C-alpha cells in the first residue's frame, strides 16, 4: 500500500486495478523511491558544495514528476468513477429487467396453474356429463321398454272390447249421463249459495264509490219500491265487471236472510218504472233492472231459451229461486162456447230440455 504523504487518496484504492486500467506498471513505491533518490541527490549535491541553482533544479524536477503522477492518478480515478457509475446504472437496469422477468415468470406460473385447475374442472364436469348421459340413456331405454309393454296392453284391451256397437253406445251414454248428473249437482250447489243474492243493473257509478255509498243507494232504491231496508239487512255488496262497457257495472247484493231478499226482489220486480235519475238526479235517466243472481251456466241457458223459444211464440220465460221456467201453449180446450189455451210449465236445466220443448210444440 502507498504510505507517501503525497498520495493519501491512494490508500483506499487497489493498485492492481489502477495498473490494469492505466496499463502502466506504476506504483506509489516508485514515486517514493524517486523522491527519496532526488532528496538524497539534492543533499549530496549540497554536501559536495553544489550551487543553489542545481539544488533548485533537482527539486523542481521532483515536483514536476509528482504533479504528473498526481494528475495521472486523479484522471484514472475520475474515469474509474465514471465507469463505476455506468456499471452501477447497467447493473440497476439489469436488476430491474431481471425483476420484471421474474414477475412475468410468476404471472405465467399462476396462469399455468389456473389453466391447469380449469382443465381439471372441465375434466370433472365431463365426467359428470358422461355419467348423466349414461343415466339418461338407461332411463330412455327403460321408458322405451315400458312404452312397448303399454302398447302390448292397449292392443290386448282393444282385442277384448266387444265389437257390438250397441254395447259401446250404451257404455258411452252411461258415462255421459254420469257426467251430466255430476255437473247438475255442482250447479245446484252453486245456485244454493246464491239464493240470498240479487243483481241490480243500470245504477250509475259515483266518483270515489265505496260500500257505504252503494248501501245507501240500495236502501234508497228499496224505499222507491216500497220496501224498508237498513244497513244491517245487507251482508255483502259490490260491483261486478260487465261485458257491455257502455253500461255501468252491475251490483250484486247479498242479504242477511232469504225473507228480506225475497221481499226486496218481488217489490222491485213489480215496479216497472225504476229509473236511475231517482237515485242520482244529475245522471242521464236509464232503466234499472232487478234479476236473480244465476250461475254462469244458467245464464247461458236462459239466453239460449229466449233466443230459440220466443220466435216459436213462447213469451213466458222467467226465473224463480234460481230455476229457469218456460210456460208454453200446448193445446186448447172448449169452455163456455170458446176455445181456451192450455199451458204447460217446463223447467230448463240442460240444453236438451230446450230441444225437447221445441219438439213438443211441433207435435
């Protein structure tokens, strides 16, 4: 290591690195030897009585050599520092690139693991699908076998069916008769639940109408027909949508008992001049009709009976206690020298009854 007081900066520098970089075999010991020799020569010259100019010349040469060496070392240090800085920059860039590569490799590894997991899931799902398809195929085969057996049984039953058409017709008629009987019983039960009800058609609808206003209008209508009603006499009251949109919805009233209902119904039916302006003066005057609350099936039968029997001269068609009644002339009798018509009352429960009445009138 360099121990010259002129080269204290060289104490932390590897001389081999300096020699390699500069390319010269220069070391601080040589400069020290040169200095020592020069000092020795100067002292020898002085001791031999040399002149001061020679001594000064010798010292000047020594200082020049030292200055040149010092500049050389400083330049080398500067270049070495620059190279070190450039090397550090390159090392940092390489480190960043290496980190980026490692990050990319980590991401690629995660993607590969995720893809492998997805592939495993797909394989599992394919296995489940294959199992399901196998089960479906087995079920299809089983159903096919069952269908074949059913076809065989149907064929066997068809072979057992008697060929006699009369027997087949008898079976069909018995079945149809049973169905008709059930339908009539159901219709009777529904009609039984409507015997406390009446329908009121033609009453104008009020703004913000509610049950209280409807009840008051029905009580007022009953007073017009000569019947006294109280709110307690009415159990339920509401409007029902009508098929004829140009008319107000009709009102269904359910009374507490059948006696009150019959009293109101008969007094209202006997009054043929019920008008809507009696209830709501500021509305156009329209007729108000009171009808029994028939089932849907009986309403259709009543309409058809009127359409088919009135053109044949039957004018007495009405309802009573939910029943459809028809009064027709079936003959005449001579009494007191005059012919008097003979009437017969029919009940219509089925469409066949209308056909039978028409046939009866023809005969």
